[in-house]
C-alpha cells in the first residue's frame, strides 16, 4: 500500500494533466444528461424550467406517430449496415494489396494519399462530391456520356443515393482504417508463410490459409465493435449531400432530429428521439463488447 502511495505521489504531475480532459468530459458529456429530462416535458424555452409541465411518455408516443420516423429508422439501419460491411471489406482488401507491395516508397506514398481524405470535413468533401456527380458537367457523368449513357442525377435519385453515401464514406475513411489491418498483417507469424511455401502454396493460397486467418481476430473485433454505431448513419455526410427529393431513402434519425429540434423548435420531441437512440446504441455497444469477448477474446478491463 505504501509503495502504491509512493508511486502515486511520484506521478502526481501526470494526474494533474488529466484534470482538463476530465472537466471537458464532465461539461460536454455528463452534464448535458441532466437536460434529457425535457424528453418527458413539454419544454418551452420562453417559460423556462421552473414552470414546465411534465407529460410522461407523450413525446415518445408522438414520435411513433410521426410518418417520417419509421422510414428514417429504416434508412439509418440500412445505410449503417452497408457502411459497416463496406468498412470491413474495403480496408481489408486494400491492406492485403498494400502488403504485397515491395517498394517501401510506393507503399508509403499510397498510404498517405488514401488516408488523407480522413482529415477533411464533409463540408469540404461534400462540395467536391457534388461537383464530381453533377448531372451537367460532373466528371462521372462526362465519362458515362462518352459511353452513350444518359446523365444520372445521383444525389437526387432514391435508387442511387444510399450507394453514393456508402461509396463516398469509404473514399473518406477506408485509408485510415487500412492502417489497423496493416498493423495486424505485420503481426502474422512469418514462419507460417515459409511452411506454406514449402508445401507448394502460391500467393493466393498463402493469403487464404495464412494471412486471412491471421488477421481474423482483428476483423471480428472491428466488426463487433461497429455494432454500437448502427444507429449513426453519418449526419455530417448526409446533411451536406441530401435534399427533399431523397428523403425516402436518405433521411436518417439524426437528420430527422435536426429538422424537428432545430428547424421546428420541438426540443422535447428531439430530446426524446435522442434518448431512445442513445439507449439503443448503449445496448448495441454492450452487445458488441460481449461478442468481441466471446469471439475475439477482447476485453477492455
């Protein structure tokens, strides 16, 4: 016990450095939880908190009666699942391809180029996507026109909008996610490759029987941990790219919450939606960590 106290006194400067981060988390993550009480009230900012009328679960019943709620929930789940699947397949394939590159300079250059979009906001990338997919002079439609295909309004078509969201999301994020799998590939036992080579296995069989099994725990871990974000369809991206023409397939819970809470000033209803979303996400995160422990033997503590 005395030894622990001595170590604690020795590292008190490091403990003091945690205080600013702790205060920020307290102010912006835990203190706002108190405001969730308005989900059970008829909140009016003019009246204030003292004279608010409690209405129980009325806001939640109102949410279920909204015609836009169920389509937004469906779109959120569909888009999120598509992004999760693509977010595993694309980075794994990219990591496998980069792992075969022998030129270190070329490999580092490609890595830098592909993960650079991760550091740009969707405000910037959204403008780029709009220009690229423009029906008039967009690069994609110009190329399609060269093959005799009529211009396609990708961002105004319910048939294309979800796929555009998934593809552009991967364009932004797959390079950064590839780093995780490249690190996993570096940890694969090289002796297994030598044994496979002695057995006459080519590069494809080495990949299938050695590389993929070697990184399978990381793949399973990333997949299970992604369950917690299944109700996060990507507000920043969709808000900057969607329009009323694609509400049928592109409107998600976060954009619905924005319109109700910010544009229509129905703060109690927006808080109710956010509370339901947070509770479900918490359950999915717990499920994800349980699956990660059972399948990949991953633990936080």
